[in-house]
């Protein structure tokens, strides 16, 4: 299985031997899917790629090509341009920055390539389909949990820190806006820090939190726009001997990361942001077979805390 994926992603020009299980249609026609991933520096995106490869392996007629933007918009733009030149059957793209990938996405559309945008949107609606979570809804869910953790509606009280993902991504703005729709109704909740771009990185969140701990004697809750940043804040608090006084909330809920941290008592809760990798492959095949697909597919969220973390780990073979 792993060997077949390697061939698909690095040697797409080779024709693979026909499987006796392959349908006659699949024997006659192969599909090349080009996926432009923004980075593999974030664990969530590593999982994203794994989910996509796993689904592609279930379809022998699919050759999956994955590029790594290396966390650089200019590199990702070049990757997409390369897929356009190759004439992939469907382009899937998960932008590092919404604005930065809009122009090249439009080039692909103008070249007649169906485009599926995954996770972070671009600044046009001319794409074929968008698949991702609703970050505003997820932000609201975090806000509701935070209010309850700090005393409940109308009584919530405490100092909180918000750790931002990339300013250039719509996801971080939506996660913040959804959260504040709920939390800002509580007069007793005080946000102690200015907006600082931690770019989804654990080490940057650690540095920010270390400075905030020195500046504020009381911090009751941390909201990180993803789990690595929430965990980075936890590590800073632990190094300062204050981790037991603070609740840490994150987003992603990858089983071997965020869910593990919740189970260990390091994060208070994490909120599922499912990767759209598998669904992207399924929808691409529908498009190529001439089926109608919805313009938007919204992936659901879920809350993970001590009440269900162990069960999720067991379901994923980690318990």
C-alpha cells in the first residue's frame, strides 16, 4: 500500500499494472489529481496528506500528485502553475494565504481545470467547489466552552489570552470572530493581549505566552487558534509553574496530538477541525464522472475534553 502511494506521488508518468479488481472503466481511463498543500510543517497538514493518500489508494484509477508549498506563498503559486502546465484532471489547493493563491487559482480555472479549494478559501467564487470546516461555527463552540469554564453565561469571569494563527488566513479571522460573538457578551471576561500573529506555530505561541506570563499575574484561560499553539502556551505556563491555574483550549483534535494532550490533562479541550483530504478525492472523482457536486461542503465539528478523549484514542488505536 505504501509503495503504491509512493509511485503515485513521485512517478506519475509511469503506467501502473492493471489490477484484476479494477473496473473496465478504470482500465480505460486514469485520472491525475494535483494537490497543492501549503506546508507540511504543521501536524494537521501532515494528517491532511495522509487522509488524502489513504482515500486515493482506494481508487486504483487515481494518480495523486502532492506538492509541498513549504510554508511559502510564492512556492505554492509555482506549484500550482506546474500542475496547470502538466494538465492535471482536477486541481485541489489548500492555500497558505487566501489572497496570495487567488490569481493562480483563476489561471487554473481559465485553463479549464476543475478546482476544489480545501480548508482555506480564496478570494473568488469561480472555483468548482470548496470543502472545509466552518471556522466561525468552531469559534463559537470554543466561545461557549470558554464561557462555561469561566463561570457560565452571565457570570463568566477571568483574564484570557487569544493566540492567533496567520493574519493572512481567513481561518484565523473566522475563529476569532466566532469566539468573540459569544465571549464578548460576558463583561467579566477580559482579553489581556493585543493581536500578535503566531502563524500557527508552537514555538511562537510559547514565546508569546512566556512574555504574557511575566506581564500578568493572573491568566485564567488561553484560546489558541490551533492545538500546537495552545500546547505551546501550556509548555510556557508549565515552565513558569502556572499551568495548573490556566485552562487551555485549542482546535484541530488530531488523535495523536490534540486529543492526547487533552487526555493527559495538558489541554482542557480541543475542537475537531476535520481534514478535507479524503472528501476532496471523493468529490474530484464525482466531478470527473460528470456528477453534479455542491458548491460548498461543510465538515462538522465536535468538542473533545476529558469526557470523551480516551474513547477517541481507543477508536484510533491509541488508547
